């Protein structure tokens, strides 16, 4: 069995040609049957008219020598007509073109008033046998049998020629329909070919190309929109990946350079064990910095891919904030900053993840707070979510930096960079944690007051007990 063509254009063309041919065949069959029925009705009318003509002649004349002459005069010009008149005894009293009739039609036992068809000598005939009355010499009615045969070979040939011509026309019409369908399908599928050409030319350096949605047919418009959306996402992902690669290379360059420098200095000449131990301790700090950076990047990648295990439990935000107070107490005392907690709310979240997000915000606030100020943790409940705001007093973050502050390795300013030792991943991790829980995070900074606000889903209220 030959496989169906793989080309969609060819499939549409063949299908359209097949449907056109089937439709034309049905039309031809219906019309051919209608023409054949119409010709048959005309033949029946012709036979009936001849019978009426014979009856009229017989009623106006006696059975005499003048009857054959009158019948001959009546049938002048009817070369395809055969007539036989027989009396009650079966004798032929009149006949013309008897060669048109076959033995069954000349038999006295043939059915009366029934149209019959037969073939003789390569010709087609239709006939009718009926009873007529004639007047004898004494004007008395005498029954006769009239057999009329009509040569319809010209009609049969006409129908055959019409059918043959129609089949030829159907064949060429199907070919023309296939060509038109091929052209229409080729034109209609042009957007798909453009999509293919665009996809073939895509690379990491050429992701800015888009398909024209205005020229796309309705049937493929959704596909074009989806394809352009995919290109937008790929372009954004490649830009983020490129920026991330550049940033992480920059971030890793400093600790790796420090390790190499310290190691080269230590190997430049012999040193005491204490000096080697000091170099190793310094190197260990750089290793820990690299390890934290790699761990944070792995966490963000897993969070974005949805591969982090998500444990849903009831988490009290105030309890998680208090648990961090002891850990950051030393840093707060060193900076001369006071930590204040107000409010309480329960959310549905992962306890460890929420604590890590809050730890990142609190650590960030303490590092950038002015001495003698306070860091406020404000918790409140809204209609369907809880809010946790971390507020600190320090440098104002420029407005043009607020939209980028949650990006990896981003720091609002070199001044803020010098204030801390982080790699710029804490806020990116916090954003991933919040979005993983179906929440959102906002930041405002004005007049030296910076506020990070988390929105997390509240614990669903318990249904009321049935009374």
C-alpha cells in the first residue's frame, strides 16, 4: 500500500480534487438519469400519440381498401416508426417496417398496453401493443391489435456520447481543481513556510526576528502568536543567560584571583607553619564564598524549574521573625540598630523557605541601615493574603534601580556593594521563594526609607461547624 503523501500542500490538492470528482460524478449521474427519464417520457408520448392517430383514422374510415393508403399518408416522414395492425384472427391487415419487430413483439400473446424495449440488428427499439376499434363495411366496431415500434438508437447514442464526454470533462475538471487547490494551498501555507524559514535562521545571536501577525490567515494566527511568544521567551532567556554568564564570571574572578595571588605569594619562598596556616585560612574564606555562590545559583535554578520540594504547612510569620532575632542580634548590636516586630499572621507555605526569604531581607536591611536607627518587621492580614514588610532607614535606592534589584548579581549602587559581602543573590533567592508560593514582592525607597513587602497566601479559614 502506497503511503499518503507527507506534503500538506499535496494532501490538500489531492483531497480537493477527489471531492470535486465525487461531486461531479454525483451530478453527472443525477443529470444523466434525469435526461434518460425525460427521453423515455418523450418516447412514451410519441407512442401514445401514434396510437391516438391510428384510432382517429380507424373511426373515420371503414375497413376498406382506402385504409392502408390513409395510414401510409399519415406516417409519411416517420422513417423510424414501425406499425402492425392485426385482426381478431391474427392476420396482418396493415404493416410498415416489419423488420423493426422481433418475434416476441409479433406474438399474439404479448402483453397489452405495456411499453417494452428490445434490440435488433444493432439498433434499440421501444414499442407498445394495444387494442383499437375500427368500423367494418356495415359501420360496426371491430377490435384490432395495433403494434407500434419506434427506433430510438439515435437517443441511445446521444446518451452514450454525453456520458463519455462528461467522464472526460470530470477527469479534466479534477485535474484543474487539483491545480487550483495546489496553488491555493501553497499560498495559504505561506505563513508556515515563513515560520520555517524564521526558525531555520534562529540562533543565539539572531533571536530578534518575528513573524508578521497582520498577514497571517485566521487559521494559523494563533500559531503565529504562539511562535512569536516563544521567540520572546527564548530571547529573554538567552539575554538572562548571557547576563548571568557575564556576571558569574565577574563574581568568580575576584575570589579565584585572590586564591591564585595568595598561593603564589605563599610559594614564593619558605614560610613558617603559622604563615602557611594563615594563608590556608584566608583561602578557606574564599572557598566558602564560592561555595555559597554556587549553592545559591543552584537553588535559584531549581526554584525556576519547579524542582524544589514544596512542603505546605501553616507557618506563623511572627514566630519565624523572632527565631531570626537571636541570629542577627550580634550584627544589630554592632551596627547600633534595633529590630522591632509588630503584627502576626499565619500563611500556607514551606517553613524553611519562608525563614530563608525573611533572613535575606533582614540581613539586607541590617547591612544598609544607619547607626542608631531601627529595622521594623510589620506583619498584617489582608483579604486573601498576609503581608510582611521589612523597613529600614538608610541610603535611598535610585528609582531606575528598583526594577532591577531582584536580578541576579545586581546591586543598587557601588556604595551598597562596599557595605556588604554578598554576591547579589539574596534578593533573587527571596523572589524565587515568594513566587514559588504563589505570592509577590514589592519594594519602595524614598527619603532614605526602604520597604520590602512580601504578599503570601493566608491559611484558609476553617468552615463553620454544623449546629
